[in-house]
């Protein structure tokens, strides 16, 4: 990430225990990762973009999400309906081959 800005950030002491739960060896890194997690969780950015913003590889960011108990993939009702249609079609085809 070549374009970076430097800001002074004041955080309430109560946030520090939460930042301790975020990967990173500096407050800067922890805030960056936390911000990327939030953007991804709010569906503002894609998984790939969140990983890039966090400064982590895609796999590392997926591991971070897993450690935080956040799913990195979604299985929606539409996915379920598609799977049901495909399974029904496959079963029908298997029955017709008997």
C-alpha cells in the first residue's frame, strides 16, 4: 500500500483490551486489522480488499477472521435453494438410469 496518511489517534482506555485480541505487533497494525475486519463485516469491502487493507495475505486474513469467530464466506438461502434444485435434478437423473 503506497499511499498512506499519518494520523494521531486517541482511543479510550476501554478499547485497549479489545485491541489486545487483534493480531499485530503494534497499535498501528492492530487498528489497521480491526478497521479492515469491520469494513468486511459490514460488507463495505470484499474479502480480498479487506485483506489488502489489513496488510495481511488473503489466507492470513481469513485465519484472523476465523480467530475472531467471523465467517469469511456466506451460505445464503439462495445458495441452499440452488443446491436443493441440483440435488433433486441429480437424483432424478440417477433414477432414470436405473
